[in-house]
C-alpha cells in the first residue's frame, strides 16, 4: 500500500493514460527518471467484465477486482474511490495529475496546465478524435471534481510531430481547410519521445541524430520517420485511424469508399466511422480476432488469419521503405509497442525483404528478444525497445511543477 509521503520523500504525480477501452494509471515520485511507486490498469471499459489490476514497485502489494466500467468517467470515478482507500489520495501525497491527451490540434503543442481555456480548446476540437477526446475530457472533469485543488496537466500525443515539413503536413484538399486546422498531425508522440531519448541513452547521440524509423506496433500502430531528432513524417494523419491497418482500425483507405457505401448500403457517417475504427483492420480481415497472438495460433488452419497477418506485415514493410526514401537512407529501425516488443515472428516477416536497405536480421537474437536483433555486420541497426509513455507524462509534470529531481541515475528505469 502507498502510504502518506515520508518527510523528504517528495510528492507524487498521478499519471492517467486512457485508451479506447482502457485506463492506465501510475503514481510517480520525483527523481530522474521519475520513480514508479504504483501502477495499474482498468480494462474492458464499456464491455462486460471490466476489471482493475494493480501492483506496487516492490511487488508486495498487488491484486485485481471487477469494476463498473461502463464508460471512462465511471472507470475514473472508481479509480478515485480506490486511490482514496488504498493509495493515500486526498491526503496530500498527490501533488498533480498528468493526462495523456491524444490530440492537441493546431494550438496545443507543449505540456501545460489544463486551464479552463485549454479545456475549451479541447472541447472545440473534440471531433478531431471522437474515439478519444470526449472520454479524456470527461476524465479531466471528473478528477477536477473529485480532487479539487490538485492541478492537472496535459501532455499531447501530437506534439512530437509538430513542425513536420509542410509537404508531410498538408492534406491535398482545398487550401481553406488548412487554415481551419485540417492537416496531418500524427500520434503516438509520447511513445516516440521516450524512444528517441532511450535511443540516445543506449546508442549515443550520433545514432539518435541519424536516419531513424520508429515502429510503434500495438493495438494502435504507426511509424515515424525521424532525422536529426525531429519527426519529418508519420503514418497517422488528421486522426489516429489513418496509416497502417491496426487491430480494429482500417488505416488508409480510398476516400471514395465513404460515398460508395452511402449509396450502396445507406451507410451514414456514424456507421462508417464505427466500421473503420471498430470493425476493420486485423479483425475485419480475419473475422475472428484483432489480436496478433490469436491470429498466429490460427494461421495454419484459417487462411483469413494468415491473410490478416500478411497484410499487416506487408503494409509495415511498405511504410518502412517509403520512409527510408523520405530520409534518404536508413541507419536505425526501432520496434516498440505490444506487437513490436513481443512478436518476434512479426518482426522477422516485416524485415524480410528489407535487405536492400541494409537490414540484416539475426534470427537467434530476434527469437530471444534481444535489444539489438540485427547482425553485427548489418549496415542498419535494428532494435527492440520497451516504450513508456507514462514516464514521459510524469517527467513533464514534475518539470512544470518545478520539482527538483534527486539523482537516481544508477537506479533501475521504471
């Protein structure tokens, strides 16, 4: 159990990271990197069987139980109750709350306090990310009501890609829409921020300043092309539904399909939105599961599962090739996210055919889940990294609070 802060222990920051059907949380103390004391997750929000699981840093305090998770606000309500009983919330230990916010639009680029003005801007752009922003706004409002006086801060997933070249940012639609903020923003920015910091730490600044493709492959999947430490292109666009096919998202589609389905099936905009976000991708092609683990088990006996995996790997390989062209070559390829970190066979299939870019995979290292899975003589270094969006949120909030970090450089990373 997390008790009240001991003298000199410093305050806690609560991080809130909401997914489409989940809410991940963490309690961090100010150090460098921030020290994760307690973490947990509420899963299956909006579905039967919602549950909260948690564990502390030492592993002595852990468990899970069912919750009423009909929506994100209900899940956040339960989390507030649970924290008040078990983690000292409301006793002065939590100094601030940091939220991952999927979309910052054209105005919100830096981590900042969630003032009334910022919330008004988020409400204005809520249709930019209808699968995420309304739930995130509801959670911000709920925590504000339940923990009055505790400041809340937002960290925006689009910020990493702010400043992409115009050629990567503009959509080829009438120019007046660009002035209205309709452009390619990109997402997974907190993950990419962590990966670039980690790349500099483990491989050096020269590698981090080189030609890098980051592949965040999970339930949501995207790639980013990074040169001189800056994003020059990314596969997601105005919304997180663009780019690669994902677990249930379609990724890039012929825009004429919307009009076709409207004529042929009387499909309205809401139905189309649901189809491309919840009924497509790996689930849509396989007709059985959105989970790569399930599909790998089924592919030998179900050609639909095999086709879904083949499509995913092909599209990933194609985007990597495109970004190598945009970068003028490739020095480092990084796999991250639930699929990128854990599915060795998917990494192997994606890399098969990229030899012309200097990718030489060491299959033994890859199967063992090594940090570097390319051969010693591979011109392009291929890495596997565990990403951590939440530590980026915590660090940003501590910086905004002006908290002095104690040096824990020799300690374990969270």
